[in-house]
C-alpha cells in the first residue's frame, strides 16, 4: 500500500508579487502528486498584484488564498490563518521567495512518515544571506526556469550553502539532543505536524515586528517533545530580495527580550546577553556554564 500522508504548504506574503510567483512555480513543479498537498497563501494586506499572481496558479496546484487587512507586521497571524485552515497532517512553512527543489515536499512527507515521534524539520536553504551581501551574484547564478539544476549545481560546487551549515557540520543533521535545538528552526522553510503545532498554541500573535516568532514556536515544540533536524533532501534556495539587516537585527533583539521574559529560564535569558551570543555557539555556552535544561529548571522551580 502506498503512502497516504499529505501536507499543507503555508506561504505568508506581503507585497512580494514577483517573489511569490517564483515560489508558487516551484510548488507547481513538485513531484509529490497534486492530490497529496495543498498550498495556502495568506496575504498580510498587500497592495500590489499578489491576488492576481495567486489566481495564475489556480489550475496548477490545490490552492487557497486568504487576505487580512494591512494592520502592520502580522506574519504570525498570517501563518496561524494557514494552520487553522490546514486540511493535512503536516504543515510546511515556506516564505515568499523560497524556491523548492521538485523533490522537496516528498522529502518532508517521507521524513515525517519515517519516525513515530513528532518532527520539527528544517529544509536545507541555499543562498540565505543575512545581509543580502551576495544578491547580485546569486540572481545571476539562479535559473528561475530550472530551479532543480540550480540547486544541484550549488550542492556540487558548495556555492552559498545554508548559513546553518557550520552548525549542522558540528552537531550533525539530527540535533534534537541539544538543550536548545529550537534556535535553528526557521520557518522560511520548515515543517512540523499540524496537530502538534495547534496543540502548543501555534504562533504567538504578539510578535508584531520581524524576527523570533519562529523560534518562539520552536521552543514550545521542543518542550512538547518534537525532534529537531534538517533533511538535506528537502532542498530549496532563498532568492534575494530587498531588506534592511540593521532594522531586522534591532527588531529581533526586542523580540528576543520578549521570549526571555515570557519563559524565564536560564537558557532563554541568554537571548538578551550583550554582546549577543551567536546562535551557532549557543549550545556550547549552555554546556560551558552548566545550565540546566529548560524542563529541569522549571521542574525544580515548582
């Protein structure tokens, strides 16, 4: 008997008509049969041609479009709209401008089927530049009409690997044994079981500026027993777009303070330290200081 597991791809978007088209085109090219996945685009109040872009793919994928009024940055709420309407067992979170290899959704489904425990699974993301520093070169290297070949070339040559590659190399692709694996769960391309995401409360809609809402969800998935890792077969690339790394860093630091105050454990308080601790070194700092896991700390506090 063949597999019956299905997934729901949730794509939040805001005024990224061109990037959204690229993402939807990559989803339309998936080798996973069309009846085994749906795509939910949740628009956070766009004023460009986003709705028209979505309509162009109506006959190519099982696609639903949701629109919420523009009341500021509400990507957490947008993702929650998708989660609430998801019909399938697995949620795959994908950002506008992330282009998936044609085997990516199959890899997510296969990975979740292969383990009885819930997974919080990263896709592998080429070309993710924190400061957009190689945007011109990346655009020149990416063939948007042949995403598979582009990704396969990058895999062969080692060009623009996932920015988390040093972390994966150090700790392995299955890093759920670490005290803070949730720091590497980024919903530009990641998946989790729909039932578990709903059970832990979904995304916290108090996040109203860029950064950290995915880590907050990941922390709760971790506390609920999810196993963390990356599946390199779930390959993708992050197509460059305009961003302000300075503004993003400032807003992220504010959100990290919110997370630290929300959970009040020695590990989450590390998010507020100055100078900031690099996420790739976070677990080393925890070990060096002999900090208790969040579960142990909270158990003792009771």
